[in-house]
C-alpha cells in the first residue's frame, strides 16, 4: 500500500470512530442481507460482537505501517473463524458488507480512492486470516 492509501485509511477511520458501533450494525445488517444463511453462526449479541470487530479494525489501522506484525494474531483469528464455520468465500461477503457500511457512514468522503485503499487493507487482513487456515490444512 502507498503512503497516501495508508493515510486515507487512517483519516477515514478516525471519522467513523465515534459512530463505530452503528457502523458495525450497518455492516452486520448488510452481511445478513447478502447471505441470510450466516445468521445462526453469530451466537454472541451484536453489541459485543460489533465492539470486537471494531477493536480488531482499530488494531489494523493502528498497525497500518507494519501490518506484517499482526500476521500471527490474524492467522490465529482465521483458525478460530474456520471453527465458527466460516468458509473462504465468506470473506468476500464480509469485505463487500464492510465497504458498504463505510460508504454509508462516510457518504461523499468515501470516494473511489478511499474505497480502493480500504479494499486493499481488507484484502490483506482476509489473506492473513486465510493463510492460518491454509497452513493448518497442509499439516
Ligand atoms: C476482515 C475479516 C474479519 C475480521 C477482522 C473479523 C473479526 C472478528 C473478531 C475480532 C471476532 C471476535 C472473536 C475472535 O477473535 O475469534 C469475530 C468473530 C466472528 N466472526 Fe469475524 N472477522 C472477519 C471475517 C469474518 C467472516 C468472513 C465471517 C463469516 C461470515 C465472520 C464471522 C464471524 C463469526 C461467526 C464470529 C463469532 C461470533 C459469535 O461467536 O457470536 N468473520 N470476527
């Protein structure tokens, strides 16, 4: 990612920080619209789950200069997700739903360049999570 993309992710995330929980709600609503069959996978209440998701995204944004550092944590998280029944194809849906929720929260601030920057970050997070699962499957 370029410095400009990293900066766009940081500043746009700062803007949504205050409304992080409503954004997470938008995200889950959209995710379940896209794939209603995922509903039973979520057992925790959405308030708690939303806070965890937003904490994780905060960690990603805080470490954007050196995302490699988060690889061990993301790999472990990917393994836990496989345990929840998450499949590789679900990551695309999560990326779509998150981009959609960010677009709603940021409105005109979510222009093409910001969208591309977020797409880049989410693709890296998903790839790191899925790498954990791929490693396990090779053993
Ligand atoms: C960008 C990728 C993702 C991030 C950053 C993320 C983040 C998180 C976090 C932080 C948790 C808390 C528990 C834990 O750490 O294991 C969690 C749980 C969970 N995530 Fe994700 N997740 C991602 C992708 C996905 C995908 C693709 C799905 C599939 C639909 C999914 C479904 C779930 C489920 C079912 C739980 C457990 C909820 C519960 O126990 O109620 N996540 N996620």
